[in-house]
């Protein structure tokens, strides 16, 4: 049986960054990365944006050049699945039956895109988006498509609709919420986004869901619950992910909501020799309490920190949650925790120059969303979010763009 100081399960952003983190502390210890995909570690944001639009190649998707891993003693076992973890023996058993030993193990298994169980959901031309292969399939269909249906109004649905409509594919978005990106954008910005999509040939139908998809050799129609039937050439479902945490659960690790893996401030699970990072990890954030976030920057930062800690550094993960999105000409960034908010303060105008929304929950700041934020405001904004000032104390000054964020922070 082969035994490695470091074994990583998962070849996405968190797993790939963990390799980099280990090598920054331990330049020699053999590393094994096991991934179910045929690819070396890569990041997902370009799959719904620049790569999907053909504006960037795979070199912008992969984290490192192909030779990086072999040159540094990092073995990648691709197209391989793990059957179980034996914590007592410090081993993982592969589906092939091979057993591999570990001293420190990282779970970076992420999630799997949900395919809605609709009649016709398995027809050719009906897509989900999670992997490079998924993005390639959507690109291929989009080259010959004129009409699309996007199911889902959160980030994947919104980004795919933006990317495809800029390639000349018009169509419709349907989602259960009352506005686009409802969980993270206030009403004013939601209306602004809807107008922007409509200007680019995308009809937005909130509160509507598909009943079934129809077609012969491939999808041709979508029947909606509002009574409409749409002619479509392709369908993309962007309705979230299911966490890949069966291995962790079956190994008896402590689990949280939605079967997330509970970790401590060092990203250790309830087993001191097993770490978790990325989408699956619920960590004790120093500002907001226990969080689990399905965004690029969390996987990027946690993967690096987990790798460094596995190699002996042992520092707490304290990075403020952050994510970004690009929708047509609008690029925005978010800091903080927007899972719960009940009030916002707007700074700047949506149709001219930079703007920021500050989010509050029960009278305390919990986050901020900013577009075209000046560099001088980035650190003060993050300091404000961390400080969590009271709404009644700062609302008037936040709304006044002539008041510097630095003075507030």
C-alpha cells in the first residue's frame, strides 16, 4: 500500500490551491490529489463567463501549467473516485479497490449541479453547468442556437444568460423568486438588472417555473406553469448544487446544515488529521459566526490555508467572505455575509458612476455590494463590514458620497 503525507480528494479550486499551500511550507513531502474529473485542478468562474463566450482559453481556467505538478512531486490521480475513508487506518479506498494511506487528508469535494427532475430533462440540448465538459457542451450548442431557456435566476443562470445573449442567443429566464439575484441584491438593483437583460434580448419571468421539456432528437419546446409554450434550441439549468459530502458523512465526521462538514478555525474537521475546504466546509468566521459559502474566493483562500495548515503552519482562517460577478457591462463585488439582511443603504446612482449598497440585519452592518469601487475605498469598506456599525449611526453618512469611507472606518 502506498502512503502519502498529504492526500487531497477533489480537483477543483480548493484542492488545487491546497497543493500550492502545502508546497509553500513543505517543499518535499509527496502529495496525492484524487479527482473524479479528467482535468488537472481548475477554477469555475470562467466557465460561465469568459471561457463560455470564447474570450478565454483553458489556460485561463486551469490553475497551473501542466508541468507544475510533476515538477513539484504532486501526483494527480484523475478520473478516479474514492469509495470510503477509514479513519482508524488513515486510508482511503478507491472504487477500483486500491487502498492509499495518508497522514493528513483534505476533503475538497465541492458539489454537483442539480438537474431538475422534469419530463424531458434528459433530452439532448438540456444542460447543467459545473465542469469544463459542461461548459464545452453549452458552447457547442450555442454556436447553432437562436433561442434559449435559462432556468434559475441566481448567479449561474444570470451569468450564462448574459454570456449567451452576447453571442446572439435570445430567449427567456424563469425562476421562482420575485427578482433576479433576489437573495443578494436589493429591489432597486434587481429592477435595474431586469431592464438590462431585456435590453439584451432576454425576457425575464420571475415567479415562473417549467412544467416539462419536449422534443424529438433534442429539446424543442418548454412548457411553463403560466401556460406558455416556448420554442427553444437549448436549455440551461442553473438551480444550485448538492454538496458532495457522502464520504465525510459515512466516515462519521461532524456534519452541519445541508450536510456541510463542520471545521474549526484551522479548517480541521472533527478528526484532527482530516481537513475540509471550499463549498462543503462550514467554518467559524470571526465576524459572522459559522458560515458556509459557495463562492470562488472562499474556495481559493480556504484551499491555500488548509494546505499550509496541513503542512504544519497552523494559522486560523480569518478571510472576510468575498465574491464577484460580471453581467453584461456591470461588474460587482460583495464582501461580508448576505445570507440574512433586512435593510440596505445606497451610495451613488445605478446609472452613472460607482455605486455601493450597504446591507444590514437587525440594525447591524453585515455586508456591502459595490460596482466600480475606487481602489482607495476597498480597504475602508472591508473594515466597515468587519466593524459591523449600527444602521442608525452611519446610514446618513454612508448615503452621502462626499463622505469618505475612510473617515467612517
